[in-house]
C-alpha cells in the first residue's frame, strides 16, 4: 500500500478553519503535501506544496497583499487557481501549479480535487436533536490500517481505556453484533459500564450498561460512534453522545484523526444543561482517543495482511473493511481472493461461527 493512491476524489477534513490565518500552512494527505492559504478576501485556497520552478515548498512562503502565494525561494507567485508568474522573467509561460478545492464546514477546512462534487461532502448530525460540542485532531503514529483496526473493535477497552466501557472482570459479559454490508459495516456492543466519576456528569450511575453502536464508511474512511447508557431496568440515561471520526492518512506511517463531537438529551428537563454537557462529552471523547493514540505506536508495525492472525469474533469487521477500503477508498478493486487473504478470511469465518 506504499506509495498510497491519490484519495482526494473524497473530501477530507485537514485543518481547523481558525488555524489558517495570514501565514500559509502545510497539510498532508496520503503522502502528498498541500499548501493552504487565504486569498485577499480571506477565502481558503490550496495548491500543491511544490513550486513548479525548483519544487520549493510554497507553504514556507508568504501571502502577498494581492492575495497571491509567493514562493520563498525565487518569488514566483500564484493565485487561488494556481496561475503563476515569474517576477524575474515575466514572459515565461507555463508557471502554473495544481490547485485544489477547499470547503469550510463545521469549523474545519475540507480538501478535495477541483472536480469533486460538493454533494460528496460527508454529512454530520444537523437537525436530529444533536448539539455540536466541538472538534479536535489527534495524530496517530501508525498507518491507516492499524488506526482503523483499533477503532473497529472494543475488545481492547478494558486494557487501553480507563473511563468508557467495561473493565477486565466484565470482559466475558459483553453483548456483540457485527454486520458486513456492501459499502459499510455496522457494529454493536453492550456491557457493564466500569465505575468512572466523570460519567456522573452525563447522568451515568454505577451499575449502568454501556452501549456503543457505530457505522464505518469509506468515502472517505470515517466512523460514526453513538454511545449511550441505560439503567439495569432498561431505562435510558439522559444523554447520548455521537462522535464522527475521520481517519486521514497523512503518510504511509501516520494517520491523523479529526473528531467531531455531538450530544443529544432525551430528558426535556435537562435540555438547558445540554451546552455544558456537550463540552463535557467532547472532552471525554478526546481523552478516549488520546488513550488510543498513546498506545498505537506499540502496534504500529502490524502488517497490512491479517494472514496468520488468530482473529476472534470481535474482529469480524476487520477483513471486510480492508476490502471496502481498497475498493471504495483507494479504488483498487479485486476480482479474486489472493492466496495471502485466504487464511485471514478463514479465521474471520471461524471467529463468527
């Protein structure tokens, strides 16, 4: 999977909109670098981060008063469409650099090719009762497939996390379902919530049951996790959290997770507290993601193929998601199952009976 294929036919969140000010900034997607800047009207723009002259990084340059991005090496300057000019040889032709589409959405800048339709911009909760609590980014020092595998099962919850979900004594009391579908996967967990004082800020009590339901799609690679709690009697607790996590491969060995956090209240009397609770939920989500980021270097060298791994039932989505990622995200269709894949497929079937 190295070098990574070009994936900008999908929109990717790459940078908080407030982070892009007067100076240009460099971002990476799938091993390719892009220079983001704001033009004279403050509109975001993106160019390939290599001046066509001698490939100097345009992100190290400056934005001129006329809104053009100037190369730091020899002063070539480029507008938001990539049209370039050489001040030392004004008559020189073919000075252009490739430009890209940038859309501001939910406080983030989303990057894609010029011809990527706006209709393909991933949807986030809007008018379904969820309040936006905020967003954040965390760098994972691991390839995309390792980061995605980590977020495709909750079996590691008692050992990597300390707040959400169950602890080791309850590892055998987990309800689990997974469905592998044509273009996505669906997963469900239900288990005793471990004692955690912070949970009480969201109305969770000792003895409650933790529920985590998610859907993973590949246009681009992203998952929507819906977490809720219920009393042993089955009564639902007041708040439901939802985290939309986008897995952006910056290089072949690093993945940046951009997370958008939402919260919904199902008890009318507590809705006035929703804005504060939404911030609490976002910080809780951040801590959980950071737990994963701290651990992930330990398994960063995990091979791409699942061959030889003794997968269990919680790993049911992993093999299927690898195929969906290749077919939908990387657009590398496979018409036959390769010999290397067979053991992984067999183990996955054993794991789910």
